[in-house]
């Protein structure tokens, strides 16, 4: 699929087909491609915790509000984190006012590659930011050195949302 077509087809999907499991090797391929994303000094601080069994998926679902549980039903759930105090830092000192926000920025780039790599393989995604981070950290042993950012639903979409209306370029860009 050409890149322009890929980004045009990728949508946040909120309904996943029942009974269509995703092989862990396929998830590994997607993560491997996601790691091609740029990061601060090639620090590669993105981390993924994959819930792809009924038991682990249920544990993640218990850390989400009802609407996110409903929107991600029948999907594998991927907890996305980044290792703190690396991106945006040099020898433990923040390099500018953004500090650990560089880690979130890098994870966002990594996640963008992740969702596009998934779409290229016929999988759909939904990035969800509302979750109980303390519960996820406790259930899955996620170290305090990592910032939990989101949960990504990954599955075979049951229905595709209609294309959205994007803002005009002249509304969001100022040429200097």
C-alpha cells in the first residue's frame, strides 16, 4: 500500500471482530517496524506490554473506563510506555524546558509508526489515554522508571469509520 493511501485509510476503530486472534509474531513485526521511528539521540525509550490472552486482556480492561472497554472489545491491548529521564536529557540533566515531554514525543512517533504498520497488515487500532496507570503498573510489573502513556487496541475492525474532515493547511500552518 502506498504511504498516502495508508494514512488515508488508517482510522481510530471502535468495533473489533470477535474470534480473530492476532499472532504474537505479527505483533513483534509491527513493534519492530515501529522502532524505525526517530527518537532523541536514537535513545529508543518506547516500551510495549502486550495483553493478548483472555486473562491479560481482562486485567487491562479492568483499568479502563466503560466506554474504552466497549470501544476495544475483541482487541488485543497494548500498554505503551517510555523510559523516563533519557529522551531530552544529557547525563541526567534536562536539555530544555520540555524535559520528559521528549519521551512522550518520541513515544508518539513510535506509536504513529506502530498504527501505520498495523494498518498495512490489515489491522486496526485505537489509542486510548484514559486508564488507571497505577492499576496497570501493579498488574503488569511496569517499573516506576517508565511513564505509562496509553493503551492501544489492536484488532480486525468490524466497521470502518467514515473519513473525517481535516482542517485546512492554511488554518494550521503559518509560513514564515
